[in-house]
C-alpha cells in the first residue's frame, strides 16, 4: 500500500510517499518561512502564493525520489483542515486534480490527527531519519503541541479517539512565538527561545501556571502576559511602553533568564497534564506530536517522568510535513475507511478533532 501525502495548511509545501503506514519512501518539504520571518509571523497571502509556486515541483521531486510512477500508487491523502484557507486550497485542489487525472482514491486528512501519525513511521532507506524501534501500541496517549494546537488525546484505536483537553486561548507554539517577539528573537520563537534559554537560569523567575475547570485543558495567554510584565519590570518601564522596544533595554543575561524561565514553566505545564492523563488512562504508549514536539526540553522532562513507553518522531517530522499525512492516509486505505469523491472535497480551515 503506497500513498502520496500532500500538506499545505500553513507555510510548508510538503509531499511524501509512505508504504504500509510504516515505511517512509520519499519526503520533500519546501518552506516559505524565510519570506515570513521579517514580518514576525506567517503572512497568509505570501504563504498561499508560495504554495502555488512550489506545489508541482515538490510533488514531482517526491515522485522522482521514490522512483515510482503513478500507476504504482494506491491513493492520495491531503490535508483539508485545519489551517489557513488560501494555503489549504492549493493542496486540496492539486490533490483533487491528481486523483481525477491519475484515477486514484482520495483521502481527506485532519492536519492535527496527521501530526500524531508521524509516530507510526519506523523505517526508511534514507539514513537521515531517526525512528522509534517499533510502532506505538494502543491505547495511545498523544500530546499534540504545535503553533495552532495544544491537545491531549487518548486513541483507543485508529479512528477511535477521545479529546481529553485543549487550549482555551493561545496554543503552546503560539506562546513561544509571542514570547520570542517580546525578546526580539527571530521567528519562529520555539527553536530560538530554546537557543537563548541555554545560557539562562530556569529558576530565576517564578511564572504562573493556569488553573482550569477541566484539568486537561491548557491556557497560555496568562503566562505570555506574565512574561510581558516581567520584561517591562526588568526594563524599568510600565505597560504604556511599546513592547517591541523592550528587548533593546534588556541585557543578554536577562533575556536568557526570561527565555529559560518561560520555557521551563510552559513545558512543565504540558508535562504535569500528560502525567495526570497517564495515571488516569493507563496508556500502553505515550507520544508527542507537532512542532513543539521538537523541543529537547519537552523530550527530556517527559523521558524523566513518564513510566509508560514514550516515543517521539524524528525532529524533521515534528513540524509540518507530507509524511504524517501519507501515513494516516495509509491507515485509512488499509482499514477500508471511505475515500471521497474529489469533486465533493472542500477545505475546512476551522476543523477540530
Ligand atoms: O506543527 P507546526 O510546524 O505547525 C503548526 O501546525 O502549527 O508547529 C510550529 C510551531 C511554532 O510555533 C514553533 O515555534 C514551534 O512549533 N517549534 C518549537 C520548536 N521547534 C518548532 N517549539 C519549541 N521548541 C522547538 N525546538
Ligand atoms: Zn502542524
């Protein structure tokens, strides 16, 4: 079973071919991040235009690298939500055209569900990837942490899952990106806060953790505001001072301590809730997924505190990619989930799990 996965929900134009839901045959990602970085965030129009330019070359390169022709594929999987409307449209319309012209079944994929499936990849002929030794076993507790989502989900089986909790405001990756902005670090915040935090003291500042009615829900906007207030007080300014000028008044040590304290508190919040869910639901495997799953601090804290078998994807498969979409597509095809009439597939920017 070989499936082509197409992913264009945000700024990455990505395609991949996966065999039997476990073997990565080829994986190509083109990103327009360098064009967005100077604006401090993703500009939807730039992302959509870049997808239009890149989508065909990316798919062609994926097919060439796999040394397959279209008749050897068993289907196409494409992200149809959640994501930016203009970006999603490019991937979905391309996948629909290909499904019709190559006469292949089309599987619509939920982006967030897709992230979890990066954990099912265990082999490739390409030695640039580090895979888990075996596939995760159900029930699986998944912590999904990206620029758009923070969720805890328990998967009893494929396509049979329960959402335990989610963020009531900012996603964790969004909080990293916004704190990165306060500290005038390059976009995206996640990897740059990680770098800045290396020289900082994570215990220097005590930052708040939100308490919520549903113990598995998350909230990061209070933490982000606490970081802003902290930067203002360290700079000797009040809330009326322009926030984008604050970083210029902080020295490197102050910035490193703020980055380290923020990273420590935000990651500890994720870990606390994952441990609570581990205790209550007794999963066989705990996995992490999404861009923030690339955080070495998150991997370290969970490795140290979980008792259950814990797995995570290769760094390159944490941020958006086509491999995770193709992998979930394989399970849809292998487990006889219905495909969709290409003429009936539309985008769903606000799709939830
Ligand atoms: O999954 P993803 O590529 O896109 C979405 O679906 O949102 O995640 C992007 C997010 C960004 O917010 C970025 O700051 C964060 O992942 N990220 C990280 C790291 N690498 C990327 N956050 C913390 N530590 C990292 N090393
Ligand atoms: Zn994503």
